[in-house]
């Protein structure tokens, strides 16, 4: 399944300044065969999700997004905390 990605350009610029991660790089996380997607009940009980995986720049990135059919709207992207990285690596080895 090929996803199309969308995002708000103003939000993307703010995200770049705050987290140093572009949404363009963030969308490459979805190409990582070992990426993991989780619900994000802290933001939405029905649709918000977080995907964690390696980008094409070989950085582990957390991507918040929502889905509408074949479209994924990226709302945030950042490097994981130390705990989030350890959780991802622990899951990857199981």
C-alpha cells in the first residue's frame, strides 16, 4: 500500500525549528520495514497514531500522524527520548 503524505507547511517549518526534523525526512520512516505504529490515546481516541522507525537519513524518528484512506497527515516529528529509543530497540529484538 502506497501512502500519500500531507502536512501543513507552517507546522512543518515550526517542527523543523523546534525538533530539527523535516516532515520530508519523517515520511521516509514509513519505508522502514521495522517501523512500529501505535495508537496515541493522549491526543485522540480514534485516529492519531505514532510511528517509530529509521528515516532515510538513518535517524530514529517518532512521527505523529493521522490517516484518511490512502493519505497520512503528518502533524509532528521528533527524535525519541532515551526511554522511547530503548523501548523501540527492546521491541525490535523480541
